[in-house]
C-alpha cells in the first residue's frame, strides 16, 4: 500500500512540476509606459531572452526588418501627436519594427498595428521611419526591454541599444 501512495505522490508532484514549467512563457508579454509632455506613450511587446545565443547579426540579421520583439509585432501607441527624432508621428497605435545595422538602425512605425511578426510587413504602410545610432552597452540585458523616458524611448537587448528622441 505504501508503494502505491509513494508512486501516486510522485505522479502528482511530476504533474505540478511539468504544469508550472509549461506555464512559463518563452517570451513573456511586457508593457513600457511613460509620459512625454502630455502624451502618454505605451509600448507593448513580447520579451525574448538571449539564452546564450548571439543576437545582433545572427538571431536578428543586420539590414533586415525585425519585429522588435517576439511573437506578435511590437506596438507603439501615443495618445497625442509627438515628434520622433524631429519628425511628426500622429496620435495612434502602430506596429513598430527595426532594421538593425552596425552603426545606424532604422526605427519604423507602420499603420498596420496588429500583425504577426514581420511576415506580412508592407513598407507601403509605413507612417514614419527615422534613423538612429546603433549603440553598444557595457551591461548585458538577458531579456529585450523597452523604456520610455521624459524625452526619449529606448530598446536594449544583449549588448545592443537604440534610442530615439521624442517630444510633444
């Protein structure tokens, strides 16, 4: 009888361990928010991990449109018209893409807000494209992170970083 109880207990514990592991999402949904003047900025994205991989130039190829996250395309919402790197971006929700390169990256705001990755990306639907310097950081970001500051927003992953000046 004790053997049956022990086996049953082990089976239950294994079930819960597997269930807990299965619920941990590989690229959890994240939201970055902040105010720029009187405009509320919201960036929604899935945050993949480095997991020992080389990111820039390997997992994320240079010179190609990248969804700027995982799973669904990242979205960038502004409640009011803003300026991004001196260019006007009207209030609204956009899919956000990046074309990473070694020295300069292109940030793209596309009018088709809901799309899976960059598979159906259409440059004809771009509302705004701006170029910003590609930067290196001295600290490693295991997960992709976006941050909205008073006058800019940035994305960081692995040792790479791109940021854009924003204003109202």
